[in-house]
């Protein structure tokens, strides 16, 4: 899940309270609901309840339970340490990595059967991708990251192999249903990536809407979210409430349920597509997702949308349920390598697009920053009378080879710099030719990015200068040095 990053139209901002980590909707400097209620000031300590987490005694108790060696199991695995490492890699609050990592950090095995195996499968996919040169370059993963992924896979495999007998709740999720506290959670998500793409593409039928969402300070986006909430209410046929926006900009919603049949009725109205539990609303760019059922309240076990039918079967503890789950686990294992291969294929495709954006910007910058020498003053900028198509094939090949070499040799710094692919291509041409602008004058988001930009400037200057000239046939040739 993503929000519109680095766009002035974004309506999501960090809470204006100095120490609060919540996200709020509105203008920069606005406070979240808890900080408003507590009367927090911008430059003072947060006054909201539980602002600074658990007290030390509780934290010490949690860590004291961390190492859980047992006769059948994982003598060399520190669950708390493993959980902490896993939480560095989770993609959203609803994924298996987050679910299992959170339990491990509290010193407990995850009670839901198959959840730890799902987390292991996700890590194996990440590792398969990170161990390829293409995947490592695209993801910006270092050797230390790859080693950490290997360690997590090894330790998590050891825990999984220890079997369910060491789990506090074995293969069961909630064994009962409490109609007074049962709750169904879900997120209302705005597909910001699609908004960005449609805003850039005039041919999109939603171009005008997307452009207005990007440029009106978030007011229309706020209204769009309201329309989505009204549509959800109509789908459910009952009221629901929300807990505000999470750090990803999604609206966290909840609806009380008084019976398992009511949960089934609600979920039956959700038509999934594009993911395990994504329901595309008629409201443009809005979806419902991450459906999570808490049969005994939010402080107890949870059941994800995709596991709901399995959970019902497990309540009866039938042989059919156990066989079905074993079969599903075996099928999941068989699909791991195929899933990893698909991820690598996607990564290669994304890298190809990124490399082309870099090269296109590099050649376009070369044209507008060069002149055709048509008179004594230097003539016109080349891009006034020529396009990239006028550059000879031989010169294009030289330019492409230089761009490929620069990106390959400086992949880590390009990622750390925070520059887009086209901006990096623009800077490479200017920096290698000693222009007054380039990598060195880009705004860095932090010290790491500044160091990366400085090193990219030095790397570009290591390349010989490259100039363009118009040949006798009216084509653009390149000259190195």
C-alpha cells in the first residue's frame, strides 16, 4: 500500500506533535485526534495516552520470555530477536510477516496453523529475488540485507520444523466466538499509484479526475474517501466506524458482528480481484482490503479473509479440515519456486523500464544542452530542430553502453540518492560534461542521500566528456573526449 509521496497534493501528513508517530489528514502541522484531545503542542512532549509505549517492567517481561527452547524444537533461535528482524521486512499490517513477527517479538508462537509457513514462504521469495544481481540492483539490497534474509529463513525454518506441539495454541485459532466483542476490520485504500499514472497519461479516461486529485491540496481526495465510505455502508447494509488513517494512509475501519453467519453474509458481498482480499469499489481509485476477523475481540486471535473458511472448519476439528489444510500447505510449498521465478521476471521487467527512462532522459538532455554550430555564435539548441530519432544508431549504442555501465557500477548510490530514473539520466549527462548543474546540486533528503549524490558526481566525472555534432547527412553523431 502506498500514499502519494513527494506530491504537494497529498492530504496525508505526519502529526504536528513533535513525538507522535501517527499520520493525519489535512494540512502540514495538523494534529491527530489523540494529540488534539490531549492538548499537545508542536515543540513539547506528546501528552496522548500510551504515547511512549509500554513501561519498562512490561518490556523486560516480554524480553524475558524471548528464548523458548523446548525438547522438540528451536534451541538456538531467540524468538524475540527473530521477530524484531522479521518486522524490518513487513510490507503491511496485514501480511504474514507482520503477523508472525509480532507474535515472535512477544515471545510467543503464532497460534494460527499455517501462518508461520506463509511467513517463511514470503521470506523465501524475497531471498530468491535478492540473490540475483538484477533483483539486488533493483531493490537496492546490500550484501548485509541478503545475509539477514538467509538468517531469517534458516531460523524460521527451524521454528516451523519444530512442529505445532510447541505452540501455545497449537493448530487452533479462536476456539469460541464472543458476540459481545467480535469485530471485523478492513481498510479503505486509495490507489495512489494509479492516480499518478492516470494524471500523467492524457489518454486515460480518468485523466482529469486524477490530475485534480494531485493538484487541489487533497480536498477532492477527501471527498472521494467519503464517497467510498458511503458505498461501503450500502454494501454492508449497516453502519461502521473507523480508527483514522494508518501510516500508509489507509482508513482503518471496523464493524461489530454478532454471529459467524453475519460475518459470512458481509464477506459474501466482497468480490475479490487483483489480490487475496481486495474488493474494487465503484468509487474511482478506492478499494476495500485487508479484511481481518477478531472472533473474541481485538486483543485475541485474528482470522484473515483468505483463512475464514478454514477457520470455520477448524472449529469443528474434523478430519476433513485437517486433511484440507495439509493439502493446502503442500500445494503452497510446491508453488514457492514458481512464485519466486515470477517475482524475478517482474523485477527484470521493472529494471528494463527504469533503464529506458534513464537513457531517454540522458539523450534528451544531450540534445537541449548542445547546439548545432550553424553559425559563429554556436547556432540553435539541437532540440529545436532535431529529435532523438535523428541520432545515429552508432551514437545511440555508445550512449546506451555508457548509461548501462554507470547504472551498474553505481546502483546502490542511485537508490540511496532518492532520484527518479529520468532525473538521474539528466544529471549523468550534465555531470560527465562538467556542467554547472548535475548530481552535486540536487536537494538531498538526508546525509545518506547527500553522500550518494557526491559519489555519483565523482563517478560521472570519471567518464570522458561526450559531445554531439551534426554530420553532412543532417544526422547527429557523438564524439568522446
